[in-house]
């Protein structure tokens, strides 16, 4: 998924180390969290509303997050 987003939208506007909701609270967009503890996948994509993910954010497992900004 992350490779598709890079191809479609270019570089993410923001990259966060050890992401959490507080760090991302000013933003909305497509959020990809990079998780290195899962065996079958390495990242998860979701829509970030500014306060929560449309599904699950997986912040406790994420080492890095990439955000492509979506304008209102």
C-alpha cells in the first residue's frame, strides 16, 4: 500500500517517529503506520480524521507513521 501511495501522491507531507494521536491531532489525511513486529504485513493504511482512524491506528505497535494530507 505504501508504495502505491508514493507512486500516486509522491512524498508524504508528514513523517512521525513513534506516532500517537496527540502528535497527529492537527492533521487529517491518509495515514500509514509502519509496524515491524507483525509477521505477515509491515504497514497499515487508514483515514485519519484528526482524532481517530477510520478503523484501527495500531499506534502501540507503530515505529513510524506517514501522512498524506487531505484538504477539507
